C-alpha cells in the first residue's frame, strides 16, 4: 500500500507540473486512480494521507504558500552571493549555501504537500461519485 501511495503522490506531482485547472487535474487523476487501485485500497490510502497532512500552522502555510515562505531564504541566498563575491567574504558564501538549501527544502516540502492534497481531493471526488452517481450523470 505504501508503494501505491507514493505512486499516487508522484502522479499528482506530474499533474501539478502541467498548467490546467484543479478540476481538470482531479479529473485526469480520477481516471488513473480508478483504473489502478481498487476501492478498498483507495480508502486505506486516503486514511494514511489524511494522517500525514500537516496540523501545525507553519506546514499548512508552506502547503498553501510555499513560494511566499521560501522567498526570504531566496533573498538571503542572493544577498550572500552578492556580498560574498563583491567583498570576498567566505562567510557570506555560507549564507548563500544554507539559504539555497532552505529555499529548495521549503519548495520541495510544499510541492509534496500540494500533491498529497490533490490526491486527497481526488479520492474524495471518487468516493462522492460512487455514492451519488445520479448527481454526476450528464
């Protein structure tokens, strides 16, 4: 089950990389999940993902506004690079290094959290469609 959960998150990350609406992303993921994973395992994966989702306000902020949170660290990276090169200060180059690592880590965490949220929304949509099929017939 863990492997399937990771595979779903990777599929969601692929969908996040494409420029489209969230509804379109959910629709595309719904098809893939419906074909690949039986409904019982979908519920297990949904429960596991809900348990993993952040409860603290900082990780929730990273999930919703990862670029906003990473921006100050990106500024530290640029300033450290600028001052380190112009004034020959090796300590400023360390600020560049650590600021870059922090920026990358925040962006990666936010991306993964957004992908997990997209999988959760897709699984909820699948469950809603199976419970209320008449509402979605066109």
